């Protein structure tokens, strides 16, 4: 069932994206792998992002069609059910390629929404 508060779910995604970026700031892949706390925390934040995306339902695709929402939702299932198959290179690639653009686009959408409400 889609969230009755989609803007709060988007805020959840931005909060968790910022945390991931803070946990991994300035790290190389080797440093990420060596830092179990950063890797585990990042995985947990990715799981939260996925859950928020599930709760957004089709609102996500309507608002931000340039992102692969099916994959964003799906990574949560992988993290919850196939965690032994989660490979740190995949998590690292997701962080480096997808988190910043997703965060930027959601922040812009939230700003536009807040401006329209004024």
C-alpha cells in the first residue's frame, strides 16, 4: 500500500543517502571493505532507502522517472533475504554511482514541493 505521506518517505531517502555519503566520504573501495562499520551501516541505510521506495509506490516513478525504482526496491529484498549473496563491490558501486544523483534529484523535488506550498 503506498504511503499516505510520500514527502516523508522521500525525506527518509534523503536522510539515509546523506548518512551513506558521510560514512563513506573520502574512502577508497579498499578502505570501505576494511571498515566493517561503514560497510554495515551503509547496507542498513540502503535497506531503509529500499523500504521507503516500496512505500512510495508509483509516486516515485511519477515524480522521478529517471531512476530505476524497481532496482531500488529490489535491493532491499536482496539485503534481507539473500544477504550471503551481497557482495561489497556491488554495494560500493551502488553508493558511488547512484546515491548522489538520487539524493540531488529528491532534494530538488522536495524544494519545488515546499516552494509550491508557500
